[in-house]
């Protein structure tokens, strides 16, 4: 609790003596003895009187006095370490506050109730309540900075240091701008400011940000020096100073600043008289870590064990005190440096028992995380356990260590997945995804080695689960949430509020990104936009928590998002002539999982540096216009053949006519159709052998919706008429956006072939697109698109009156069966660990699109026209979307001269997502017509025969 008990006491006295409660009652008379005290009495003496007062005010049904008494008691119980009493008082105050009309007291009650849940590790409940308190507060509320600080503390606990920093800075901003009326309030605000700065130093240390930390240290020391008038005997100030010196020590130790550490320890020792009051475990822990850094392992062990003993004793009375896992981790790390890995493994497992009291001593067991956002130490301990047991396995070849490591890694993957889904803001989700990526890599490496030795199918299934945990989960969850919200029975005002806040986040994020890319930065405007984004995200998080609290059934669909699929489910979905490839790229390897109806295989591509060079050369060759250099052409074909051998050639593709590819990393930039399976023939691209369709994950393939086939599917096509000079390419590298004559031809072709809406003049504006986008199963955009390499969220789809960015696209809500982006660079962008390509394609998928055809580089206008128009004709014949595109590319190759057979002209467009046919098959239609005609003919023959028989009769 950030406020001292004395602060509560002063508030209590001031409010009792006000007119708040009207005529004096028995409870007020009882309180007269407290008012007469000239100085603050002993805590237990106050508590005794307050407990009696709470009893009387409750019996007299004086709700105001009762609520204030309970709030004051919580402060005393907290400082005295009376956890159960604190819980009872906080819960009663929370319940009473709902029916008492005083906003400030209600905020305090919610804050205390949240604090209790934070103490026992229920961080989700705590966060929900802190956000609720924040919602009803304003910048002048008495304890707004306390709420912000507590939210920061929760985010730090669950490992999101970035959000912890944001909320802590917001708390500091509130303190900085807060007026105080007397010396008591001034002192309280000063102590809060020191505490917030001290916590900020902890966050910077945890992030490894030495420069920010160093500047903050000078700021803190300067603040202390300028306010040296505060008494060093002040209990609350002394407590804050102790915590500050503790964090300074950790900062110095983390960054190995020896001279500073030495000085810091001297001042730390100067506070030893307060150790019993202020968690002396930190003194022994830091001393133990210092001895470890000097290789004095015996002394280090002794100090860390003292720290652990004190920590366990304190935890018995203070459930907020959760440093036990961290100390176990420190002891485990000591054992590793001491070359005692078995002891280290036991220590890491012992630390995990803190999170699950039922966890046995069996090292193969792992905690069941009921509160999966508890503490970052859980992740650290599982990681150390998995790595240490793997190291022991490699050194001893003992299978028990392999089993321990495998199970620890799977528990780690599951914990990361649950954490990611529990976050409310995408930035936090991306944070966890980035954090998870190297751990997934380690897990894959272990299971690959294990599978190579055992050939055990269960290992493949584990590998598949790890691959899938890392594929576009944030995107899929956001889309699912969007359409569940739209179709739900939630009140319309909540739906509208959610929509408005989501739009505000996108709007201000876009303004912020654009401002940051200007040559001359306007720091005030950047700060304004950052605040707007922060506040909109904050309100959105509050709303989502409100929905989760008041409409819990709404979030039942999230259970589906956490379930995993068995490999046999994938095999059952595949046709006999189909195979699925799922890839995962690490720093050193690429893993390829192959699945068809009959078999599942795994391969690993090593020596990635040489392989990467070949791939980059290949990507450069296919995405640039041909130069006619025969030597370069021959080298490129050899590269394409080597890549084919590494990625596909190790698997038997006999009888496989369609590849379903789930790429990863840089493979997101590769059209597999350009790989060469046979160098003996000129046009031996994979395109001519196999149809290729791309998915963001195997889950997307498994859960794709069944398409309703119809002869009458309508098309919405927009082909803006730009006024610039005619260009041969749609590349935005050009000085202007020129006319695209073949884009106009695409529109005319579609207008002749389909029913629908076709907009192709100078009035092709953004609103025409957004107004019609949701009403058609097929959407075709023939226009300019511009990739923003610095910030892919600012990549643009152009119209005559402006453009739409990814920020705009993800705010749309539409489920077209197919969107064709006949524009440049719509499938490429920044690669994000676990989420794939941050491209315009992602923006469209975020809006709800089921499938896309988009480009990996700048399109050639004429070839784009030829391929897209033939693709539509193939679609109308009842082909799947990817097959329609493949057959169209092959037709283009067959009719093109040698120059235009280069992949630059035909390979840029790829199909992503749902690949079912959207028109009925013409062959089926002919059979239907033929059968109908036979039926009619048969009927006529039967009728004639009946007429003849009637005549004969």
C-alpha cells in the first residue's frame, strides 16, 4: 500500500470532524478519544479503538463512518502484516463502497480490494479492479497516482516492463502536477515520487537499459539532496530510502559498476538497524550475489540461504512478499557456476513449488498455473530447469534428464501461450511473442534431437504444438474477438464504445507513427499523440475488463483458442494428393514438418548462414526485372535448385499435386513456385508440377469455413484513375503515382464477366471502398500500393483522394471470400517473431477477410492483367483459388517470350488463406445438365410408349 497508516489516520480525523456525517453518533463520541491525541499513538492502540468503532458503526448502520473506519483499518492491518484482517476489512469496505455515494472513498476501497488480490497472486483480478478504480478517478483524484503505480507493479510482475514503465511515468506525471494544501500532503507526495522513481529504476534494470537507468540514478540522488530537510527518522521516508538503496545496489550489481557497488554497500550497511522492519533478506541476497560474482561460492551459498530463510518467514505473514522463487533461482545459478548442475536442477524445481503447492518432488512434474500471469520468475525457473536438464542429458546421455527437459519445455510453451492470450493490448502480446521465440527455438532443437534418436511419433506431435503456438495467434485472436463482439448479445452501447475506442487507438497510433517519420520532429505533438494512444488503450482495457466481469459468457470462445490439434487431425483434413509443409526458422536452423495422408516427416536445414545467402540472392533475382545476363541466370537456377533440395527435395512428393505451405521468418518472402526441381529443362519451376497455397498457420487451414458456392457471386472492383504519367510498373519508388491503363482493363474485364459494382474513374475515393467492402464475396483492387519499410503499419493502398493504411484496414469488419490486391508489395513487410509479415495483407486479414491474393514485389502492369483475368476465368470453372492462380500463371508462361518467362513477371502474386472453390465446378455442371437431359429424354420416351399403348387399346 503506497499510503502510510498515518496518512489514513489524518484523513480519518479530518473527515470525522467535517459535516460529512451530520449529527454526532455513538461512534463519533467514541472517536473523540482519538481526536484528543496530540501525536500519533502506537498502531495497536489505534487498531483497538478502530475495531470497536467499526463494530458500533456497523450496528448503528452508519454506513459513512463504517466505510471510513474500514478503509483506515486496512492501512493499519497492511503495515502490521495482518493479512487475514486486511482481507476482511478490504472486502467489507469494497462491498460497502458500492452503495455509498463518495467517489474518492470508493476508489480507495477498490484499490485496497485489488491490493489484497495482488498480495495473493491473483493478478488478473487485481488488474481488473485497479482499472475499474482508474475509470472512475480523474487527474485530481486523491489517490490516482497510487492506482497508476499499482497497475505498473502488476505489469512488472507479469513481465511486461514496457507497460510497467508507461504506467509508472503516468503516475509520476500526476504527482508532478498535483497541488498540495499543507506540509503533510507535500511530504506524502514527495515520498510517493521517490518510490515511483525507485520503481522506475527497477524496471530499467530489468530491461537491461543502462543509459536510462544511469540518468535516473542522478535524478533520484539530486531529488534526495534537494529535499534533505525531511527527517531520516521518518518511518515511511526511511522505508522508501531502504527500498531505493536496495534497487541502486541491484542496478550497480547488474551492470557490474564495482566502485559504485562498494560505496552503495557501505550506505546499505548503514541502514542495518532497520533490517527487521524492511525485509533484511535483500541485504543477504545482494551480499550473496556479490560473493558469487567474486567466485566465493561457499560464502555466497551461506548468504543466499540466510536470505531464503528470512524470505520464507516473512511470506508466512505477508503474502505480497513473493521473492522466494527469485532466491531459489539465485541459488540454482550459484550451483551452475559452482559446477553442481544436479543441485541446480533440484533448486529450480524447488522454486517452482511456490507456484503450485501440490507439485511433487518428481522432477518430471511441473506446476499447474492457475494464475498464469503471476510472476516472471515462473518463466525463468522453467527455462533454467529445461536448459539444465538438457545439458545434463547431453553430458550423461541419461534418458531421465531428457524427459525432464522435454516436459519443462512444454510447460514453458504452454505458460507463454496462456500469458499472451491474457494480455489486453497488442503491444504486450507482441512483447511476449518476442520473448517466447528463442525459447521455442530451444524446445524445437531438443525435440528434434530426441526424435532423431527415437523416431517416436509423440515427439512429432510435440513439435507440431510448438510450431503452432508461434503462428499468428495474436492476429487470429483479434479477428475472433472482433466478430464475436459484433454477433454477441452485448448491449449496443458497449459494442459502440468498443468500436470507438478501437478506432481511436488506430487513429492516434497512425498520427504518432506519421509524426515520428517526419524529418523535423515535433516533440510536443509526439508527446500529445503518445498520451492519446495510451489513454485510448487504457480505456479499451478497462472496457474489456468490464465485459469480462459483467458478461463472462462472452469470452467462452477463448477456450477454443487455447486448444491444440493432433497431427492426425491435419492428416484427415488433407486430400490424398495434398501435402502440408510447416516451417520454423531459428538463428541457426530451419525446421520443416511434412504431413500427407500417409506419413509425417521432419527435416532440419543447418548451416543457415550459407543457406541465407542463397535465399537472399534468389529473392533478389526473382523480384528484379531480368537483365539478359546468361551467367547470372545459370547461377540463379542453381540457387533455386539448391533451395528446392533443402526445403522440399528431402521429402518424396510422388503423387502430390498441391502443397499447403505455412512459412516462417524469411520464407514469408519466398514464392515456392519459383524453386527449380529439375535443372535439365528451361521451365522446370515447381509451378508446373505442383499447385501451392499459403496459410498463416495450420490452424487457419484446419478451421477454414466451408464456402457457399454460387453461380451468382458478385464482384466489387475499384480501379482508381490516377492523373500521373503512364508508367510500366506500379512501384511507389517512382516520383509519382502514374496512370495504370491495364488496371482499367482489369475493371472492364470484370464488368463484362460478373455482376457487381465497378468503380474506375477519378472519383474512386476511399469512402467508395469502405462503403462497399463488406457487401461482396469478391473484392478486386487494381491500384497503387506503397510499402513503408520503416513502419509497415503505415503502408498504403491508394485511391484518387488519398489512401488507407494498415491502421485503417484493421478497423474494418468484413468477411469477403476473396480479396485480390492487384497492387505492389501487398504481401511483404517487416517480419515479427511469431506473427509473420507485417504487410498490407495482414491489415486485410485483421479486417476479417477469408483469403487473399497479394504481391511480394512490384507488379508489372501488363502481366498482372493477363494473370488476374485468366485467374477469374479459372475460378468460374470451379477451380480452387490457388489452382485458378496456378493455371493462369502456367498459361502466361506458355505464351510468353523468354524475357517474360522470368519469375519477376509472374511469381509475385500468391494465394493466402481459405482455398476452397467459390463457384460450382463446370464439369459437375455438365454432368448435372447431361443427367437432366437424359431424364427429360427418358420421360418423353415413356410418354410416347404410353400413348401408343393407349392407341392400341
